[in-house]
C-alpha cells in the first residue's frame, strides 16, 4: 500500500491474520466480499481497505489518476453510534 492510501491506517503496524487473508480482495479487486468474524476481529479495517481502494480507483486519492466509471461516495453503515463516530474521525 502506498503512502497516500496508508494515511487511513496511521498507527496500525500490521494487519492481523483475518485482515491479511482478505487484503488482496478488499484492496486490489472490485469483488463483493462478506466478512464474518467476532467482535474486535478487525472487520472495520477491512471495510476501510475497500473504501480506500474505491477512492484510489476513482482518482480521489492524490497521485492516482485512474479513470473508473463509479461514484465518489461511500456509505458505511455501522451497528453502533460509537463505531460510526470512530470511522468518521478517521476520515
């Protein structure tokens, strides 16, 4: 992951095993994914990998001029207000 995309993960030293398993699909492919994992397993970071990937693909991240026909918005639905606020603060 380049420096511009990595800004969303400042303070994260490495991905955990679950995140590492889905990294290729979440960050380098445009496939749908379903992640089922226990609370605290890192599902939010997997979602953020997909969001960053989308922003990169549509050229919203500086230094990436890809021309993909897709929108510039992402809707993230969280089960708890605190989790939603955490995601908002990160971006």
